[in-house]
C-alpha cells in the first residue's frame, strides 16, 4: 500500500465519500468530458448519409466520407504524442486548452463546408479528446481502489464514451430523419464543452493537476508525493516497504524507457485485442444505418432505434458479465491473470459465434435480394420473401456479438493497465490509446467505405456493397480472438531478458518481478 505522504493531489477513497472535489471530478467532470468529447463520433455516424446527400457533399466519394468520419480518430491516434506533451505543461492549463479547442472545432464542423478545413477540424476534435482520455485513465488508475478499478475504468472509458457516442448517434439520427440541419448537433456539443471549460476553471488546480516527471521510469504519477524526513530533507524511501525483488533489482536497471511496454507480450496482446474489438464496434456503428435502410428496407428512424436497442441491451448485459474479472482477482497474481485471460478467450469465442449467426443471416438476405431483386424483395419492408426472419437472426447475432465484445474489452482494459509496472503505466496508456484509435476508431469508419467504393467499381448493387462490408467487419472478430489466445499462451515471448517481463500493480506482491505464464 502507498504510505501517507504530503501530496499536491491526495489519494482518496471515493467509495467512502472523501474529498468533495474528487467526487465532482469522478462523477460529473470526467463523465461530462468523456460524453461530449465522444459526441462527434456518434453524431457523424447518425447523419453521415444526410451529410453526403447535401449539396456541398454530393461530389464526395465513399472513401472521402469514410476519411471525414475517421479524421477525429486519427487525432486520437496521436495519444502517445499528447501524453508526452502533458509532461511539459500544467495539467489544468492543458485541459483548458484541450476543451476550448474542442468547442471551437465543434462549431467549425457545423459551420464550414470546405473538405480540407473539415478534415483539420475533425483532427482537432480527436486530438483534444485524446488529452481528455489520457488524463481520465491516469487519474482513475491513481485514485480508485483496486477492487473497483475495472468498474471505474469501464464507467469512464467504455460507458461514458459509449453513452456520448450513443447520444450523438440517436439525437443526430432522429433529428436529421425529420429534417433538422446536421450542423445543429455540432453547435450543441460546442456549447456544452464551453460550459465544462468554465467548470474546470472553478476547480482548484490541486484537485486536477497530476505533475508527471519527464522520465517515463521516474513514476507514472509523480505528483510531488516524495516523503520527507523529520529534518525536512527528501527521503524517497521513507515509509516504503518494498519487496526484496524490487530492492535487489531496481526498475531503472530493467531496460530502456519503452522496453517494458514493447517487450511485454501480455500487454501487447491486450492492447491489440482492445484495438481490433473497437475496430469492429466502430465499423458496425458507421455502416449500421445504411446497411439496414438499403439492404433490409428498414426506415432510418427504425434503424437508429434498432441500434440503440442493441447497444443498450449489450451494455446492460455485457458490463455486469465483465465484473467477473474482479471476482477472479483481476491481474494481481499470475494465477488470477491466467484465469482472466481464459475468461476473455471464452467471451471472445461467444462473440465470434454471434457474428457467425449474423453473417449467415446476411448471406440469406443477399440470396433473397439476388433472387427477387432489391425492389421486389424490399417492396413492403423486411416482411417480404422471408427477409423478416433473416432480420431477426441478424439482430440476434449482432446482439450476442456486441454483448461479449463489451465484456471482453472491459476485461482487457484491466489486463492492459495491470500488465506493466506502475512506472510505465502512463507510457503504456499512451501506446494503447494510439493503437486503439488508429486501428480501431480510425479504420472502423474508413475501411468498410473503401471496400464499398471498390465493389461499386465492379458494378455491385448498393445493397450488396453494404452486406459484404458488414460481413467483412463481423468476420474481423477472428483477429482479436487470435491475439487473446496468443496472450494467454505466451504473454512474455517478446522478452529477450526475463527481467523485462512485468506483471502486477504497484501495490502488488509481484511488483517488479518477471512473471511467466503458469503453463511455461
């Protein structure tokens, strides 16, 4: 456990209600920032077809629209850069700058129509969201009790961002279906972000600021928590009882600055697993409305409702399932980590089974479309020619896949944070956020649109392009399944020196020790 220290930012037990400002940060500021920083992605998915149909965007191709949708995620992919910049500035000033730029970017996205200007504004939205996410993850990793860590990370990283995306998607989707201009939804986000900017201004610096040292191995959160001796001189070891392994082999002797991150197979498998799961979720999100309106004959309003239904049920069921990770002990010991990875593997297999059901339904729908023609097969909606049954199976498969994708992602977040020593968590989080946003959120909207554009070159019907794109995305779940299996089998296989394989949190008994998989 951490000793009592004179800190700029006191570590509090949120469950006991200590620290009013910390409660405001945890339950108001962090959710608010995450929700409305993520609003842009959902709003774009909800009205991308409307934007493409406006006069200023009719000459844009599918790939250009996909790039427009993914540019904010490209900005998010630079999280490793933002984490380095946060070392150089005051944390509160950095947040104020990020939130202010986010508000300006939202306003310009709603106002401007020039392609390159919109690309730049979307990039700024993603870049500022990356700063918010890094601060959020580091704040929670530092202050939340271990037994609540998975839940808190899930609430902040998954639920809040998911809720923001879902709200943006729903409000923009329903609004544009009744004729509301798409720009209104970005103006709303801009106004809320300015309000949160004012809230940050009112919170004391000491409650927000996390002063990070320049050296990644100097500590993930050096918040002026160095204990002092009775004579006032710095005594960094006072009150700290370290395990023998840490005293004999200091972390600074274990390799270079990024070595624990790049050489840790368990960390890499969880990071890639999270990124590829997010790719699938993001891709489904951005082609959902077009897929069900064009290939299944469902109205846009009903398509938005179906997505909300699947997302809400998936979240309500998937997140409680993810809590079983904490019941297994999380990742505090090699044994509990092995059980956690086995659980993630089972979750991912269930998700692939759900995706297989949906792909079979899509294949049946394609046969109906090809046999009867799109006009006849969809003349009275999905009820004709058996497409209603196909639609039911497709939604069932998507629901199963979504539930277990969320459960797997939440468990992998715990593994990802816990697979590195505390001194490398910040660097690791920057790497993870960069990977999940470049591979996940950026490629999710872009790659299916590129596939659709290429299929159109070969004169595939519009409905066929959506069906093939959705099937391609669902079958991509085999990628995270493979990496989770690899991480479970050999989490340390990239280590050239066994001293450079890490596992356990900073207050765990195995901190600083090389931990091999129990089966090795």
